[in-house]
C-alpha cells in the first residue's frame, strides 16, 4: 500500500501567530511503506504555544528516524510503540514545563499522532486535536480530553450544550501545562480506499460533519492536489464564518 497526503495550516483571522505545528514523514521499508503524521496545537491564550508545539513535533520526528526502525522489526510492535510514545510525551512535558518555569511564562500543546505500519494504525492523543476515519461516513477515532467531553460522559451535558458551552475549549490535559499526563491510545487495521483526517479544534468548530464528508470522502479525494484544494476550501469556509483560532487539517488516503 501507498499513501497520499496533504496538509494545510492557516493563521486564521484573529491571532498574530500560528501556534499549530504539523509533520508528515514517510519511509519505504522491508515491511512496506510506513507513515507518521502529527498535529500539535499550541495553546491559545498561553504564551509561546508555538514553541511548545514545535518542540513536540521535533521529538516525534527524531523518534521516527532513530527509534522506530528498531521497533518495526517486532512481530507485534504495539506495546513497544505505545510505551515509547508515553515516555517521549513525559520527557516533552518535563522539558516544556521546566522552560516555562525558568522564563516565568505558561505554555502548552495538544498532541495527535497517527502511525501507519504493517497494516495497522496507531494513535496517541492528548487534548482536543482529533483523528477521524472517513469511508462511507465520518467516524471520530479519538475522544477529546476536555471538560465538556467529561461532562457528556457523566451525563451532565448534551452534545448540543457542549457545542455552545463557554467552557468547550477547557482542556483536562496538555503537554507542558499539566502536572500529570495520561495519554489516550487507539489502534486498528487500515484498508485501501480509506481516508484519515487529523485536525486542530479550529478546523472543526464551525463547519459541519456533513460538509467535511462532502469534501473529504474517498471519492472526492482523487489525488493529492484535490486533497490540498479541498482542505484550503474548508479552511477558507471556516474563516468566512469567523472562526477565531488557528486552523490546521492533515489528510491521508490509503491506496
């Protein structure tokens, strides 16, 4: 199998800097093509969010180049992948927290990672940057680590109430600004024809799931140019509807 990819990021209409960071790395191996994609959303309202997000991106880039080749040869690399990612996240949390304290500032970032290898996908998620799978419908693969998601899980808030809650952007965890980090992990099989999408929360607040599916379903994404063009279109639609945050979306199509 091979992968088609596209990524688009935009500073948006209000912020002075783009605190989102994204990464796409692909390699040909004896076990087939492998792909790592990452989106980090530096925290809005916190100073140096762009530094926090880029720090985590760089750490995962080094992991893919140096550590992953030794893990890939394992018959079942799942536990080793997730263990190494958890260790990496804790190291980043300590590094960013120490830098913030020494400079008297606050900084943090969400994290969403997708790895494709040997017919399986692997995800680590911290915060509210999401991963989706798109086939004949739009399916969310990750669960937000947010106040409103916890309230919905406890039955104290409806999805409709969460959408308009003034606390919808309150995170329970993020790298660099949390004393305690507990990532969520997900895995599954991937197949030819599937589309995977990662996005920062700025991409998905105002446009609908139906609009995302219309432009990102497998039939609409015939090549990488179409993937990029449709990503730009939905980003501009977000801005037209006055989305205030940075906007980043990353697409993968399995072929």
